[in-house]
């Protein structure tokens, strides 16, 4: 497709081979050199510049083609590694064929050929790039005074029009739908103004956008030009059409030339604005008459475009950062509110205002099982339930968002005034639980540079179309859409969802722990019941029984018998009292606050031994207490635990002579370990798991009296301190109880 035509197939624009047009624009000529420096391809218009047809220069050296003097200037710049993929300026030459003008020579290596482009210029001297540096400096200074992207774009448009001399320079940005929105314009009045208007995305086919991203500048000097074909037509090295993506003289699509003529411009130049690796927009220059911009000025414009793109990147990054910080601040506030209570839905309801602020929404809803809670402007409950059903069937990601819900969910037209935009977040992987944000319809007008729908294909109509012929302002009113969701809001919403699921998981774990604790408490309650019904009733029954015996034998008994009955009554009463005391102590152990201080364990053990002296009177008990390390703990609780362990040792060594009881301690990096061992009867290790349970006894009560609560108390005290307690018994008897206290207590 090398010739402009009046009837063009726009339906195939997206497939047009614009990178391989097979021709160039005729304000210069092209020579392609192979690796050996031989001319293997030329544009057909070389004859008008070199005085000989293209066939005559094929196979020649560069010197034979353009003259020895010109070749002397060019060849030193064409060595290996000096020519890159993008065109670079080599020299300004004059041809041996004479003439008043010279040629700026550009070279680049692509498609396995060294491409030399000779652009005709009217000046007599060489290209001068010295003016680029002060221009760039002034431009940077002006941008420093601009606060917004629109201001910076306005400055750029003004500077580029001054450099190029074009009549109109536009700076426009592509929106999310790839429509071009004109942000700034510099216009000398020779062409209509398009400031504020939009150009539809269909004006620039997909492959043209890709080429804009690859080759950042493109010049069309005369829209009425006649292309100059390449001879031979295909690349002689690859035997395929030449890829002229980076050729400055590359011929452009005839559709685009017709588009220019329809617009009333015969010369154009575009500078791509690449922001964060994507085509953000274009600086588009137009002139009513043909106009050539030499390479040095194009270089200046390209530099200005790159600087503008960098400043836009910086501005957008700063704005984006500020926006995300604000959204994150709101998100943290919402999450803090969600941890206040146990009921998730009620918690959500308490932070609805922050939720609306978080997503800049007009309404929000929480759907959990049969409960639907709304806030602000939302669809009614049946509409929300229908929407949830549709989401459940048609969306499967972590988040769904749209600014035009009715186009995807037609039933939404009934409530598009409240919910044209939707951000939907599933908050359960199993159930239909959703958090929804709604944005109201944003009715707005768009000023188009010509009716964009003129180019739409009517079903069944012929595919032969022409470029749109009108660029007159055409206003369209947009319905059924909300303000678009900001990418930062989407990302923050995903973070919010992760945090929300984390809270839900933590809450589930807490519930599981509570259930476990409740189960344990129930078992203890059962044990309490058993104690009351059995352990406590037994001494009370003894008291009643011996009291009856005393009454029945009143006056006929002997003092010895009466004394024995009274002694049994007293012992039973003491046992019942101790049982009640132990029960009270155990029940208090779980809720009393710890008051940790530094504890001297040697003093604590000594006080316990003193208390046990009454129980060991008449016995041969040998105490071996090592040098015990200090710990940080609640001394009252630790003393009770020690006393229980030591009294256990005294009790179960009752038949030993001597009874040997050892107490040792040692400190490691994380904890302090204490051991209480004895040479008593020990216990059966098969039942060690029951040892620290409430009212668990591994020996008959007749043999060793006790309430069965002491060791349970020990375990509860040690665990309250974050430690652990264990017990071992050897085959020959004896027992060793070990308990640890961490060097740093958990928060209590």
C-alpha cells in the first residue's frame, strides 16, 4: 500500500503493514548497504538526486554512488558498532552532482542492512546541535514553574511550535479507553482549535500505537507526496519486505494521509510521550501547508518530549503516592475499627463512613449469609441479592470492579443512578459473603473532534470506508457510567481483602481456642461435680457416721472409744476443709493477675521446707537443695507450686528411711529449669498424662491422702508464667518433677 487512494479499506487498518510499506517519503533518498559496504538497495527517486537510476547504483560502493568527497565524510562514521538501531546523524554533505542544497545523512542498522537516509535541506552549512542544550535548559526551568500536567503540556506545546514553525501543536493524553484527550494547544490561528476535545481510539490502529512506542518521532512533510519505492522491493539479505520501523523517511499509511487532508493539514509531526513504559500520549504538530523539519530541530523536539514525559512520570508518581497514602490511612482506620467486636457484620456497620471514604463510593453493603446491611445510596435488598447471584456465577477473582455495571449486568439499569460503578470483594472462599461498594452514575459530556461513531461499521454494510471527513466539534452525553476506579484503589482493596481475611482467620482461631478452653473448663466442671459428689461427701459421711456412733454410745462408751470417734470426726472435717480450700485455690488460679518480681528461689524453698517440718517430724528426711537461680515470677504463685511439689515428695517418701529429696535449678538462654526429685514410690509412667489433671490420683487414697488438686495447681501456675511442667518416674521408684519459667515472661 504505497499510494494514497480515495477509497480505502479502513476495516483492515489494524492489519496494514505500516512497518514494511516498501517505499519512502520523497524529500530525500535511501541507500541500503550490505555488510561489505556495497549498495544493495536504493529508493527509486535516487535518479532525481544522483542523476542515475537506482539500478545503476546497485552493486556500487558508497563512493561510486554519492561521490568520493561525500563518501570520505560518511565512511568513518559507519564502522562496526558506530551505527545503532535508531537513526543517528552522520554528516551534512554535498553531492558531486552539484546543486545548491545539501543533505543531512542519517544512518541506522536494522533488518541486517545499514540504512543511509539522505534528507534534502536548504541550508548551506552543517546541522548545528548547539542550540539544543540552551533550549533544553530553558525548557526545564519553565517546567519547574508548572504545577500540573496541563501546565507542563501547555509549555511544551508552545516551545515545540516555536522550534518547528508548525501552525498548531497539540498535547494529548490517551485515556483508559485509548481515546485521545487534548490537554494543551499552541495555535497561531491558521488551523481550528481542538483544545479540550477528544479523538476516538479508532483514529490510531493498534499497530500504529506500537510503532509510536518504538519510534518516538515521525515526520510527514507533505501529505500529498508521491512515495518512492525501494529497488529491489524486498530486502536482498532477508528476501522479505524491508522493516522500516526506524527509518526517518518511512512512507506512511495512505489512510493516514487522507485523514490529514480531511483535517486540513498537509504536514504533521508527532512526538511520542512514553510514561512508565507505555504510550501515555502524543505531541502532535500540524501545518496547513507542507513543511519540513530538519533533523537537528527534530532532535530538539524529541528531547523536549522526553523531558516532558519524565516530568509527567514524576508528577504522576508524586500524585499517586499521595493518593495511596491517603487510601492506606483510611484502610488502617477501617481495620482498626473491625477488631473492636466479635460480630463481623456489626463491626462493618460501625466503619461504614470510613468504608465509603476508602473507595470514594456513594454506598456500601455487607452481605453475610442471610444478612444484608447497607449504608448510603445503594440498590435495594432484592437487587443486591440478584447482583450477588450474578457475581457468584460470573466472577471468580479476588476482586471485581467496573465503572459500567449495566453493560455487563443488564438488570443494573434499574438502579444505575445509584450503582453504575461496582467494586465487589468476596470475603469468604466458601460462602456468598461480599463487601460491595457502589458508585453513582456520572452523567457527563464529551466534546469529540468529529463524531466518532461515523466510523462504526453497520452490520451487513460494505466494508469499504473512507477516513472520517469531519473534525467539527461533536458533543456526546455519556450515561450509565460512574467515575472510574483508580488503580491505587484496586490495589489497596486487594490489600484490604487480605487483611480482612487475616482478621477473620484470627477470629476463627480465637473461637477455636475459646472452644478448646470451654471444653477443658467443662471437664474441670465435671471433675468438680465428681469431687462434690464423692470426695467431699466421703468425709462428711464419716463425720455424720461417727457422730451417730457417739450419740448411740452416749454413757456406755469408754473414753478411748469416744476419743477415737472424735479423732476420726476431726480428721474428716480437716480433709473436707482442705478439699474446699484447694478447690477455691484452683478456681482462683485461672483469673488472678500475676504480679511478677525478681524472686530468690533459695528463700522460697527454705520457707516451704520450714512449713513442712510439722509433716516430717519423727522422720529421717534429707534435704539436698542446690544453689538455685533467681527468676522473675509471681512469688505467691511460685511458692504455692513449690510447696505442692515438695509436699508431694514428702508424702510419697513416707515409707523411706532415709527419705531423700533434692531440689536443683539451672538457667539457659531462654528459661530457668527447676527439678524436685525424691526416692519415694514413684508412679506408673503409663498414666503420666493424667498426673496433672484435676482430682487425678495414681495411688489409692487409703495409701496416700490428698485432694488430687495439688499437681493441677502446679501446672496451672507454671503455664500462667509461660512455662511447662513434666514428671518422670524410674522403674525402681522415685519421681522427678521438672518445671520451667521463661526468662522473659509473656504479657499477662
